[in-house]
């Protein structure tokens, strides 16, 4: 198949590269000429493990090209994927569809009859019908099909998710379009990965419902963690106990400082807004959005309590600021709430993150960046483990503690056993949902007993 991929952001680039690895001829299009030049030179503008090698291999094989010329990309194409951004719109939280609609109009002006136009961007229910109407209005004589093909990629594991998906979902109205999609995903059909063929609106809703449900699981366990702190239970044991129930499952049951990233925050807001517009408020989703903000504020409070209620003129070492490990993505990361709160209260913040510095330098301009955890912790008053990168999972805790002014550790991802932190010399420790936290004396130190 010949495929045009419009947009070389996270979804577009990963999808285009992986489809070329299926054996298709893929041309990725972007209006950013500097980005296209970098891609042609084999430079990946995002961090995604393995993507650079896969991209270079398929480009060298002649299956993958990059251009700013949409007409060139559409020439002879069987399908055109729209994979542009849909950020939250200011004011109401709904998805901003201006980039999608602009791409649809551009495609309409240059498309040939029979083109299958696939919306890969995450869009609210009803958007694909709007896209079809926009294309028809722009090119009344054009014969085309619209397909909704949402993505389910985890940052940091996107290639595996594309190549070995839990499911592929596409919605369309014609058998011809369905046939083109089956051909595009034939390698996955042949390996018996689940394929869900449905209508446009259901495909759109599947994406939003999935993300809202996962955000709900994260928020639920964070609320349970807060309760565990008050009653002496350990949220790690609770998570394990409920996660063994096959109806619940263990994933997304790790308590922490709240969710972030490119999907969950904007998709929950967009879904809630869509529901409000049609008069069916989603009370659970709306509560999830509010509770997630509470989880971030609770993380700030933990750090303040760890530091005797004041961080003024204290040095805080923050380990990890991306919204999750395995990515350089800072979008709506809890760090963007927590770190500014510390700085605003007078703290001197040092940050170390394996991949977050490029984005983080602009988003967190008042911090000092360090190359490793030990440099960040030198003469610090407290260490905050905020993103559980592998580099922070096997620290020499004794060495870390030995270099600090006061030995205090906020483990906001529950990475380390309390006994190990104590044995290393930390005398004040807080976690998330672990026994003893929430009492106002030296019981801030999490009691193992």
C-alpha cells in the first residue's frame, strides 16, 4: 500500500515508521521544514526507545520518506492518515480541532478519487462526520471514504504497542474502506491480533472511554492511598490484593502524584465537555479530573511536611520530571505543578532527568539541572523521587544520604522499601499510601511496624 501520513508528531511519526516496517510505502508530511530536514538526516525529534533505528532502516530501504509537499505525498496514495495535534482548547477543555480541519481541507484540494482518508488524531465523537462534511464542501466532486482509526500507544513502549497491539480499532461506513484498512493492517490480521471493525462514532468513543477508564483507575488508587495513610494500611498491598482479581487487573494501580502526559488530561476534559454539550454529564470523569489535581497538591503538601512545613531557602533535589519514565514528554507532568510550588515557596530546586532536560529547561526555568542524582543531592535538605526512571530505582542510597545536609526522602512513587531507606541513613521519609504518614510528629517518618 501507498500511505501519506500527515503530521510528524508523536502519533504520526511512530505510526508512519511502523507502517513502513510492515512493508508499505509511507510518505510523512509536515509543514515544519526544519523538522523534515532533521528527519531526512535520521534525527528523531522525540525520545521513543528504538524509533531512531527503525526509522533509519526503513528510510534506507526506500519505504519511508519525509516531505513538506502534501501533493507529492498524496500522489498514488491508497490512504491518507491525518495525525495532527488536538490540544485542549482554552476556556472550555474541548479538543481544538483546527489542525484536523485544516488538514482535511488541504487533503480535499489535492486528493484523487477513491482516496481513503483516515483520522488517526484523537477527536471527540462526531468529528469524523464533520471532517467528511468539510472535505465534501471543499471538493464537492471528490469520491472518498472516511475512517476513524484511533491510536493506543504508550509513550516509552509505542513501537511494541503498534507491532503487538491489544487491539486495532477502525470505524467506517463502506466495505471498500474496510478492505483498505484490512490491507494496511494485514500483518496484524495474519498474527491474529484482535481487530475491531465498527462505525465511526463507536471508534471515536472507544478511544476516549479507554483513556477515561485508565485515568479513573489511577485516580481511584491515589484516593485509596490517601485513606491508607490515615488508617495505617499499605496501598502497595492493597493494590496487589485487588489487582489479582481478574475483573480488575494490576495495571494502573500504582499510587503516585497524579497522572499527566499528552492523553489522559486532555482526553478526560474533552470527554467531559462533549458529555455536557449533549446533556449527559459524566460525573465520574469530572470527579477524576478534580481528584487528579488534588493528588498533585497532596504531593506538594507531603514535601512541605517533610521539611517542617517550610522549604524557604532549602535545597530540594528532584529526581525525574517527565510525566512517566521512558519518554521526554513534559506535557501536564505532575512536576509542572510540584516544582513551581516549591520554587514559589522559596526553595532552591535541583533537577535530574535522563531525557527531560530539553523540554524541561523551558518549562522549569528557575531550576538547576544536574547530571546525576548524587550531584543533585549534594548538600540538599531533601530528595524527592518524582519519576521512576530505571536510573533512580537502584541508587546507592547510603552514598545519596551521606552527601546531604539533612537526610530526608520523599518517595512519591513508592520505589524503595522503608527499611532500606532507614538503613541508608535517611531519618525522615514520606511515601504515598504507606503506613504512618499523615500524623504530625515524628510519625511523619513512615513506621515499618
